C-alpha cells in the first residue's frame, strides 16, 4: 500500500485504490454477482459518459 492509496474494506473484502485513480472512481459502487454462467465483480460508476460495446472500457 502506497502512502496516499485508499483502503476500503467491507464484508471481508479489502480493496486498495491507487491515489491517481481515486477521482476517477469517486462514487463507484462495486457488487459481486453470481449467475448460472458466471461470477463477477460489477462496477457502477455514475460519472461514466460512455462505454465500448463490450463494456470493458469507459470514458468520463
């Protein structure tokens, strides 16, 4: 963990956020979703202005 990194902990999950990414991720909610075909973390960032077709990248 770097000096200005943010550490977030909830329900036994520990996340370290790089200081340079903190403003980009401000307000982002992370959820763990399980379905029949997949288990994944889903990120909901209210600051996103657009995404690519696959949803892997975004613009703010």
